């Protein structure tokens, strides 16, 4: 098959690698390079790095709705579009280009968690099971009919980053199993139950602010769900601390109250119970164990952490 692949982050890399083993990837469409890090140096998407390593043609359009990209890709006569965490919505003229349709590898059990950040919101909302869906794309946001799905348990310690690393190869394997049925026309599609749909909107930096008025289980889930980006944050003594590796502990106090150092880390009281963070990063400092941080910067018990 002649395939155009749309994808950007590390999550999409295993799917692209799998496709190049058995199909002709005639183009890879990915997000533009973005400034990253303190120096603001341009960093290419993970998908672009793999595409260049394999000698594939790469496109990084800033616009999709002016008809230019649709015309360029039509000239390639693709059989399929495969879209994996590309990060932008494809307009109708693009969706109509491939002979056998556009197909999406989505990191949730649709119709749950439609949208840009299904992995992060699955963790934040305390889900215990998630997975991957192969969907034929249509104009709505992740509303198309489902070809296949596979489930995966969410571990109590999973961060969004760790869960993504386990879902990515699952998506690639499911795609490899589903493609032959798409090609020979035997694929069986079932419509989604739109009444059961939930949304997983893009994260922004404010989603990382921890609100210790909530129960400890919810605070810990949010901290894991925003790791690695945007990171869980709380204000303390005029600085913004990034907090990592949360564990719910049997302590109590006023919401946001620092309860001291326990074996699991910095213990902070919540609306119900408390959360201990094993690692902390202060401004202009490296991420470090909580004990090491307190050795260089004491924080008195009773100090308040707030959003």
C-alpha cells in the first residue's frame, strides 16, 4: 500500500516504524519544529527524526485548510492515510484524498476520551483501564466508526509518560493486525455510542497546578497525569515547586500544609489524607530527591503549599 503517515510525538514512532517494514510510506506529515528548553533551540518532532533516518519525504505544513496540502498529497495517489497523534484536525478535503480512507490510531477505548490528550486524562481521572482504538476518520472529533480495539491496565504508579510508552507499541501492533482487513475489504466497522462519549481536551500549563483541597487520591492522580508535561506544580514560600512521584499516605492536616519528610517524600496534606512526593524541582535547580532538597533548603512543617 501507498501510505501517507501523519504523526508527531514519540507515541507515533512505533506505528511509523511498523508501516515502513511492509508498506510504501510515500510521505510523512508532522508538526513544525518547535523551540524547546531554556535555550529555545528548535527541536524536531520524534516522528520527523525517524522519517529522516529512513529517508522518507517529510512535510511540516503550518496550514491545512487552504487546499495546498490536499493537492500535494493527491498527486501522490495514496491508498491510505494513517494518523497517529498528529496534533491537528484534518479538514474534509484532506480526509477525502486516500482511496481506502483515512484511519486513526487513538490512545483510548472510544468513545471514552475523545480529543488531544486521552492518555493524560485517563490518568488524571483515575481510570484503571484504557487502550487503543483503530478508527476510520470522519469530520467529527474522534467520532468515526471503530475497526478494532485493545485494552491495557493502568498501573497505580503510571505517569502519563510511562503509560504512553506502553500504549505506543500496543497501537503499532493493533495497526499491523488491522491493516490487512482494511486492504482486502473485510474490515468490520461499528459505530460509536455518542451518548457515552467523554472528552480529553489539550492540556495547558494551568492543568499542572495542584489543588490540595481535593482528596489525596485525586491530587496524586493529577500529578501523575501531567508528568512529564506540564508537570505538577505548587507555590511555596514565593517559589514554584515541581513535584514528582506521588504516593498517598495516611497523614492529615489543613489542605496544603507541609507535614514533614516521611519515607515516601515530602508529605503535604490534602482535603482528605495526604500525598508524599519523592522528588522535587525548585526554580533553576535540578530535579532531586525530597530529602536532598530539604538538606539544602529547609521547609518548616506547617508551611503551606498552594496552587
